[in-house]
């Protein structure tokens, strides 16, 4: 089963600075894409699958978002640009999901991605 088959929601390409806190460690990285229920974060040293993380990021007008997530999968092989981890958000509020997607889609349309 491919990665896309496991996702509940469509991901939109989006590059945002993301602070990822896990098990007393801290990663500052960039996202590759985002959906209502998760995001991919680029990193050479992802935490283990199943580990809980706290993500802090801002999305076009939505400042200092903080969401809990769990590492759903990691990729550390192949092209280094594809190294990172898929994060599934843990019980995000529906209103927050909606706001994130509206902001991401607005940026995608402005950048000609959508």
C-alpha cells in the first residue's frame, strides 16, 4: 500500500517553518505538505514511528499554531530531499483544521499550486 493510500485527506504542497518537540529533543525544519489531518516534515533524524510530537508553526495569518501529533511513518532512504516523517495530528479541533486548510489553499492559489 502506498503512502497516499493511507491518508484520510488530500495533502497540499506547503513549505512552512516547523518546530517539532519530542522526547526532550527539538527539531527546527520545514514542512513539505499539509492536510487537515497531518503533515510531512523534512528531517534527516526523525523520531521513531509512533512517537508523540508537539508541532509549532504559523500558516498565512494563523500565528503560533500548536498541535499534537504522532509519527506515522519515516523515510530516511533515497533522495535526501524526501527524508523526513509523516505526522498524523492527534485530535485536532475541526475549526482549527478548517482554518489551516483555508490558509494553505489561499497560499496555494496565490502561488499557482492548486
